[in-house]
């Protein structure tokens, strides 16, 4: 499974940035309850996000971890 399959586009059909996709994935993961940083990072990496994107994503909504 890839990030594009999980979070393909916004409601207008436009592609959203990888950082925004990653932030949305993290938000979805955390909506299920607390998770370890290792679990969040490994899930993000498993769908194709690079560590730089993963580190940048929480800054979108003001969270800097730990998750």
C-alpha cells in the first residue's frame, strides 16, 4: 500500500503534498489512541514516506511529538 492509495487527493481532486499526506496519516493513526513514535514512524515508512517528510508533518498542526 502506498501513501497515494491511502490519501490520494483533496476533495477537489487535486494532489496534496507528501507532507500534508503524511500529516493526515499521522493524525488518523493518533485518532485511534496513543502510539509509540517507533510505531508511527514505521507505519509512515511502510507506505513510502521518507524520514524528512515524517519529521516535517507534525509541524503542520503544531505537534512536535512524542506521539
